[in-house]
C-alpha cells in the first residue's frame, strides 16, 4: 500500500495550518498553492535598494510601515501573497499577518520562475483586491510597470517614478536610471 501525497491548501485557513518553514517561499493564489525558489542576490539587492529609496516618503509617517521581507498578506479567502516590497498601515506589535490591512503599495521583482505569476495572476489579484499601486520591476528591461486597480494596461516608467502614500507625507521620487545602475552595473 502506497502513501498518499499530502493535501495542499486551497483556503487561507488551510494555508495558515502549514508548519512555518522559512526556507521556502509559498503563496496561495486564488486557491492554488505555489512554491517558488529562493530569491537571487540580484533580486534581493533590487528589493532592498527600492525599499531604501522609498523610506524618505515614510520618514514622517508613523502610521505606515515598509517591509522588504516575506510577509503573508491575505487578499481573500483563497489568496495569500508574499510581496517582495510592500507598505501597509502599521499593525499592532502582536498582530498576525492575516490581520494586516490591504497594502498601499506592493512591489514584485520579476525573476524567471515568478514572472508569469507576477505579471498575470498576482497582478489581477492585487487589482481585484483594490491595492492602490502595484509595481512590477523588470530588471532586464530596466523599467517599472505601474498598475492601479482600474488599469487595463500598465504605465511603463523608465526614467522616474513617484509615490505618495497619503496627503500627510512627501512623495518618494526615484530616479530609475540610477536605481537600475546601482543594482545592475
């Protein structure tokens, strides 16, 4: 008699019963359990550098917080994502990831293993959930695609990108040529 394969989660409740394993990056995308390889050095450098460049816009805002490490963001009863970089309203110090509010900004850095999910599946999930801005960083093309919930097509940015989290904060202005040069050159 053979052993049966473990049941993969299809709901948020099932997802959060999985044992925590920091060595894998896993997500639940509209009921489909997806495991991705760990990010490359280039990928992590791109995420951390972008996080550093966004920080000035958050310096005076104590009610917002930027993360550039895996965090489980719940977008629906069958969706848990782990963005590369994201900004959320600051949760209480004892909050669980499933209680975190919808991100104000989500950034995904494309890699060969995640590009299809980042551009199609996750983009639609972020738009449907109402994430105000979703950025897809394409290191090879040296551009950022900016998506908003109502967009049918992205805004393609190669020179500058600006992001203002709310009326109480200054905008983060990022020179994209310098950003990509810092990571790739």
